[in-house]
């Protein structure tokens, strides 16, 4: 949106400039170019374009002409140059706008005249091709380059990166989001974004601020002139020394190659390939700009920068990047990075993927070749974190304060170990100091806000609504609920033998036995004289038969087949009954059933029983205000042994503990409580 003032101005200028010779066909094979003659990059691009025209003439025997205009790195001047190329020289395509500000205005002019514009700007917004249908991005997309940079960062185990970029060329909208996502994929993050306009007066101030922070890995995305000025300032401030890491993007590093006369820079290669792209589209083509645009989109050849082909009016991203190690005014070529093979010291693409840059050989770091930077350091004005630790915890499993022979205090326990384990995973050192606090947990949390005595709290601090108003809590790693512990009493074992069956089951079994004895007596009384006699004698025999048929078949003593059939059927019923009884009785004898002495909280409140809770915890306040216990019926306890003794002696009827503490108590006193 920063280009809107320019566009508004040139919508009027386009109307003032009339295009000469509109009635005539445009001249064949005329290519326009816009470069900055005042910069080193522009001069190199001019030479590369002229070389490309000469080489293409020899290759195709064509009669192409090239007209180059000077933009002076001014967007308005670049737009005027584009109008001059279109109206005066009747060019069929224009290449070369180096910055996004220039490219956007030139694209507006080209779209009005239906002339394809090949932009060499390093970053072009996605929406630009929709707004200007004749704009083509001739410089490679930087997403692959970002992947190469993040691969370097991952190789050395750095987790925090500061990005310094020149606030031009849509870097903020195109490059920074890709950097953010790519770093997240490797478990790293951007610690600081420093956006600076060209030749910013605040550069020294920003570098001073960066020096005070912990991060020591810097990625620079800017022009060469900006980077030169920035590195001069950083060197004067001692930021090109041991422990610092500077990674520069291709916009800077490619110019290091031009220090060697035998090597052509990437920027020259882009300009050279752009001219060849337009030249191939113009050969034998006398149609209008739309057809030329389509021919450019179909271009595919191997140029100086690699494979040149377009997808959606954008050149395909580069697949290979060379990694160089800058040493003073010279550099060393370490190797290459490709998305297919990772890091390699050869151009062979059939190698297995290598994710580590360490295999490329020794890197000369600032401060010496063997001192691999950690990526972080203590800032010049670091502050030791003051961490409050409760020392009044009833259960020392979570926080256990200990004194050595010299009366020095140290801490151990589950929460302390978890905190120290987390520190080991941090990509930087976190200076901290444990400070004991002998007060309630609510008062400990309040120390974070007033009078800000602590920066953090580590301990068995439960999350409550009131505490959450004053502090932020980590994700809970223990259960968060309240548990009531009461004494238990054993059952009376004297009548345990009747417990396997219910009363109704005992009654049913008795009735079936008597009925079965009656059936046997009724059938067998005519065959056995023992079953006859007086009424009392017959009743006694009947009951005896009812009892004995439960435990014996008596098949030999029975005379009737009907009696024997009745006994066989009863046998199966008796087996089921006896096996069920035996199993239930064995279970009761094996596991002694415990019964709590208290049924529920309401019974405690009605009986005005005394209950116990830990001193300093939130439980006492919860019992009083939420559950309705009277203050006099709440006893504060300071040790697990005191809980057990008070419960056994009946001094308290129940103990209320947080779930993790209740588990610790029951693990220690597993008998007598539930």
C-alpha cells in the first residue's frame, strides 16, 4: 500500500504522455531495461545485459536491440524511464526494476501499455500478478533460500534468531512470514525483528539493544550498501567477535562472489537470464504484448542461475545454494545446499540427504575456528530471576528444603526437579535464585504482584480462581481436586459365614431343600419302613432327608426311579449353590472389607465434628466459605504423622487434602484409612 501515492501521481502522468507511432506496428526485437547506473549492482547488471544481447545474436543470428535507461534508484524516475522506453523506443518488453517500489510503478505503466515487465526485485507480493497482469517476477522466490538458512540454524542447534532487514521490497509481508513458519518447523523462534529503513539513523541504537539481549544469531536481509554500513557499526561495537553469528542472505552474499573476477554474481546472472528470456520470446514474434507475455511464460532453458522456467508468471525457485564462509575481506567456499540432498560438498544430486552442515568442514567463526557459538549469552544487563519457594509444605515430596553442614539452604522435591528439567531444554541460560517463603500459599502468590518480591513461584501451589486473578499458572501436571480421608472399621467376623448369601437367598435355599425332602419322603415311604411311624417321627425323617440330600446322592437307598430322577436334578442345583457359596466366602476371607466411619460431608456438619487440613493451604478457606464448616471445627495440621495420629485418636473425624497429597498419605498409611 506504500506505493499508492506514486500510482496516484502517475495515473495522471500517463494521460499527459502520448505514445508516438501508435498507428504503426511496434519495432521488432526491441528490449528495454531499467537499471541504477549509480550503484555497483546496476553497473554489473548493465554489463550482463549487454553480454546477453551479444551472446544471443551469435546464437540466433537475430537483430535484437537493447535500450537501457537509468532509474537512479528512484521509483518515479524508473516510471518515467519506462514511459520513455515505451513511447520513444517502442520496446516490446522491459526488464530490470531492482526494488519493489520501482517495479510496482513500472508495472503500472507496462499494464496500461500492454508491455510485459520482468521485475528483478527480490520480493514481490502474491497479489501483484493479479493487479498488474503484465508483471513477471524474473528473480527467484526466496522461500527455498529461507529453507537453506533454517537448515544452517538447525545444524548448529541454535533455537533463537534475530532478523535484521531493510524495510523495503515488501520483506515484511513476503519474507518474514516464511521465516517464522520455517523456524517453527525446526523448533526455533524469532527473538527479535529489527526493521530499518535505508541508512537509518537509529542503527547504532538498535545494535546496542540487540547486544544487551541473549540472542547472538543474526540473519541479515538487506542491500549491500545497507549491510556494509551495518557491519561497520557492528564491528565498532564489538559485535563481530567470539560468540556472534551473522548469516547474510543472497542479496548480500552474492556480491561477495564478484570480488573474484572469474565468478559472476547471482544478480548479474538474473539480469543475463532475463534478457535471454525476453529475446527468446521475441524471436519470430511480431504480435502484440499479450502474445509475448504468453511466450515468456512458456520459456524453459538452462541459464546462469540454473533452470529458467515460469509458473504463474513467477520464475521457478532456485534448487541449489552455495554456502560461503566470510573471513575478513575474503571468503571460503564450504559447499552447497539443495532441498533434495541437504548439505553436500559436490554438485552430485544423487547423494543421500544430509541434514547437517558440520560435514562440510571447518567453519571459521568470529573469535577463532574452534569456538562454535552457542547462539546465546548472558546479556550485558541481565537480571537474576527471584523464584519464591514455599517451605511450609506438609508433604516434603513436592518441595523439600534442606540445610547442609554450613547451614546453607537448598531445595529438592518433585516440583524443583521438574523446574530444573525444563531449564535444561531452554536454548539459553536462565539465571535464577530460589528464595524461601514461610507463609500461606495465597500470600506467596500475592508476592508476585505486590510488592513484586518474586518473579516466579515454584512449588505445590494449587490453581484456584482467586490465585488465578493475580498470577498465570503453567499447565497442571497433577490432579486438581479435594479428597476426604476418614478412618475405617472392620466388619464383625463372627457371622461372616452367613454373609455369602442374602436373606432371600438363604430362605429360597431352605424352601427348596424342604420341598425336595418332602418329595423323596412322599415317594419312598411305601418302600421303606423307616419312613413310617408317628407324625413326629415322619416330620423328623422329612427334615433329615431335606438336609442330607444337599450333601449326598443316596442312590443306593432309593427304591423308586422317580426318587432317583428327583435326586439327579437336585444334584445340579446343589452344585451351583455350594460352588457360589464357597467362592463368595473365600473372597470375604481373603479381602477384609473396610467400612468408613463417616458417610458424607453433611453428617460431619450436622454432628459438628472437627476436621483437619494442611496449614497454609487454600483448603481451610474452602471448608469454611464453600462447604460451611465452622472455623472452630477446622484444625490446621503441619505434618503427615499428625494427620494419622489425630485420625486414630478421634481428634479429627476427617482430613481434607488435595488429591496428590491424599495419594501420598494413603501410600504411607495404607491401613486404617480410606
